[in-house]
DNA sequence: CCGTATCCATTCCGATACTG
DNA sequence: CAGTATCGGAATGGATACGG
C-alpha cells in the first residue's frame, strides 16, 4: 500500500500496509461471505470498477486471494481466499465484534455471524491462550526486537 | 471516513468506516503502546502534522481517544484510549498475529507482545466461545437481518 | 459477464512555514 | 511542544465508455 512501513519490525504495521484499507477489508469480508465474482463485489460494495480491479490485483499479488476458473463451461475467473487469506478470519471477527458493541444504537438491527453446522448465532468470541487464559489490554506490552 | 457505509447493517462495514484507515490503526496501536502526546505520535509514525491532527480529532470525535490534561505543571494535552478505544485491543491483536504469521520471512525479527505481569511473551491467542469452543472460517456464515 | 481505459473531481498526504 | 495554514503532487474515487 505505502512505500515504507512506519516501523519495519512491527507486525501491526506490516499487516496494515497490506490490508489496512477500507476497500481491501470490505473485499475480504465479502470473500468470507462467499462472494467470488467481479461484478458481485462491484455491486455489493458500490465500488468503482477501476478501484476494484486494482484492489483485487493487489490482494492476489499479496497471496490473500487466488484466481480460479469458474466451474462449468464459462471461462470466467473467480476470486477465492487462499489459506493465507482465510487466516484473516480473526481480523474480520474483530472488526465485526467491535462494530456490534460500539457502532450500533441499542436495538438497531445488524447482521450476525451464524455457525453453519448448528445454525445458531455465534456467541461473543474472546481471545484466549492455549491453556485458556485471557490477556487484557492493560497487561500487555510490546517488546521491541533487541530489547532485553 | 466516508459518507455512506457500503452495507449499513454490517458491523464490519461500520467499524471499517471508523477505523479502517492506515493512520488511524497505527495511531491506535501507538496508543496501546503508551504513546500519548502529539509529537510522540508524529515522530513515531512519520506522519504529516496536519494529517495527524485531523486523525486525532476524528478519533476523539468517535469516542476512541479522549483528551486529557498532562500531569504536572504543563498545560499540554494528551490523548488516551477510552474504554471504547481499549476494546479495539482484539483488533490490534488480530493485525499483529496475522502479520507475525504471514508478513515476515522465517527468522526475520519483529516486535512481540509481552505479558506485563509475568514478562513472558504472550502465546498465540485464538478466539473461543464462552464455553471454550472454536469457530473456523469455513463454519461461519453471515445472516443478514430479516432473514429467517 | 469481465474487465480495462479514460476523464475529472475530490481527497490525501507530505513538506514547510507560522503562531501560541 | 502543540497545533494551524497553505501548497503542490499523488492517489483515490465515481462515471462512463470501450473491447474480450
């Protein structure tokens, strides 16, 4: 996205540089929702076609989307998430959960995440360590590389 | 950020509209790292001063940062995360974890998250339901409001 | 249907200078 | 130190038109 990440050793900065853009994030969201074709993205997002083409190209180049030939006789292409792209699921979940909590008036309707196997709404997810522990923002510090 | 969210019922779109911007995300990251003053942000990010002023204003207006009088005799102001802003911790963690996994070459050094109480690096966090379950991307679907 | 190309307006951004 | 003001270049964005 930009020439120089602010801090080249910070993983947050690296990620922001790759997907830290309104349209990229919404395209990825759509991809998780099963959208695969150019015009589907275009209509769903209301994005200009030239911008969409540029973003799709960048995301493919970044290894987040992959171009696939459509099933059936048509020669048209589709854009699907790679494994690297699917690993952005947590990021989209984070965006979704914060929005649900802080960007809607009480009682205002919004879309929700559904467990496809049970059909039930997914409850609020929280980050846990492998042994079930939690980390609060206040407990966490960033250690720069090279520091003791 | 923009006038019209693509889909007004989607929490992802709402969040992206508020913080889905390179500089906003990096400012929030810095705020979690304890940066509080205008010139600290400016030097750390290398951002233009007028852009920084605009972003800080927007983030304060969005209720993510709050202006506080600096301690001590100085009359200078500081920018600190509100509770709403601290709830973006998971989002920053998501950015960080994806970057660590996918945006660095093997062995390339990067900053890490540290548990402030133990001093130990925070292990890989994963999203779990309140009863300890996990949700994979493939299992999840978005149900639009109004759908059965 | 899938893109690319072009035009034009708007915004963004960085650099610099300036004020309290 | 903490901003505001301005300026010019670059990127973004929307609309439309065009070819595979």
